[in-house]
């Protein structure tokens, strides 16, 4: 972690400029001198250090530069040094143009060109304007600001993994590839059976293939826990189809998998009234399951499992039940079976390997 040079009784202007230059990264002394707004920020920082804090209070050994930058961002007593504010939801964030512009070309364009637009409110002449951000949550914006100020992705609340994933969207919006990469790394290390379905859903929306692959690896390795969870019932038919394509679901029997997918279908079919027959209800379930019904690997079941599960579910016709049962009990275990149904079996035992 970078640290500031040792100081004497006071910091010089050049030291302050060097400090800001380290924080901004791409902003060099020449560009600072050429930009009045940025120079104003530098002078404000210098005045703050010169008049507000003694040398002993800002010693390098006691306060790393990242801590100093977080203090500059988050300390309410230092908000008067900010030269830009953002309205995110109902929360206002104060920041410093030079730091944001040096990190992001989008912020640079927004803050230092005429294309940046403020919200339509009356702002007193002695107040800085607000920029409105409508597509990020305040918690996400705060994490992004902390990254911009420190170049570090501070430990987020990984119990709310979807909030962390929102940083990926923020990274794309403000062209911050390092934020995207670090966020995906953090998420990849914190995928759990309890959140994998939600992470997979969001990763699919964002077309993050590496993260999607990590999710599917966990689903295959911890199939019983994940498929038994309540979250499993909230997924869509696309997920179900891809799930049934998997050749290995460790510890998962085909009979249990079938029953859970039928439970999922029941969540999408109105409960039958007293006048409805089981046959009518079965037809409705079959309608929901039609896109995936031929992907079940019934040949992985025993005859008893098939008779007590799929045959009782009402989603297969009598002819289909007989056809599948004969194939399960055939000498070649259905290898020469000519059918629409899958003739593959699914691995479930032994040491798992991808």
C-alpha cells in the first residue's frame, strides 16, 4: 500500500500536489495547472492540511494514504472541501472532481464538459450543484466511490451478494475495468449454495460467462443442497433445461430431481379446485414441463422409482409410462430405445470431477 513521505512541521504545496497526483493516478501536474477547477481542489486540500491538521496527526506511520483518502471521502467534517455532489436515491454524496475524473473518463466528461447535466433544482450561487444518479443504489455508489478513492475494493457485505454484483454494472457504466475484475473476483470467492441461484441469475443477465461457469460447478458439486432449497423453486424454465443437461449432479437421484422439478411446475399451475380431476391437473403440469420433459434421464431410475414417481405425477401419458418402464427393465437398459426421451443416464456417485 502506498504511503506519504515523512513530513516536517507542515506539508508543502508540492507535497500536497504529489499526494493528489498519487490519488488521481492519471492526472499529472501539467493538467492540474491547466484546469482551474482541479487546481481549486488541490488548493483546498493544501489549505486543509496546512491549517486543519498538525504534522503529528498525519504521520505516515500512523495513517496510510488509503485511510487518508477514505477520511477525505467519508468524514462529515471535511465535506466543505468537496466540489461535486451526487443525489443517489434519497442520499447525497460529496466528492472531489479531480479524483473522480482521474479515475474515469466518464466522470471526466461529465464533470469537465458541457455534457454533464445537473438535476433541475435551484442551487444557491455559493453551493455546488448535484448530479442525479437514478440507476444505482446508494450502497453501491458508496462502494464505488471508496474504490475510486483508494483503488481498493473494500470488503463489502458478502451476505448481500447481489449488492456486490451491482458494482459490475457500475463498473461498466463509468468504464472502470479494474472495478469489474475485482468485483467478479470477490463474488467468485463468495458463491455459496445459499446464494448460487441468485448469482447465476444475475451473472446470466450480465453475460458473465466465467462467473456462470463457477456457479454451475458449485451446482453440480452440491446438487442435493441447492435443488432441495426454496430458492430452487423460484428459477425459470431456462435454468431447468440447462440443469437437466448436466451429466453429473453429485449425490442426486433422478427420481428426486424429477420430483423437485414437478414441485417447481406446481408453483406455476393454479391449485385445482374440488371439481378438478387429477388428470386435468396433470395436463396443466405437463404444459409447464413440456420444454424439459424429454430431458429427464428416466433410464437412471429403477423400475420402482419410476413407478412411484413419474407414473404417479400425472405428467406422462399411459403410453409414455409403459414405453419408459419397458426400456428401464430391458436387458440392454434402453440402449436401442427409439424415442423422444433422453436415452442417457446421469452420474451421481463416486468422486466428482469436472
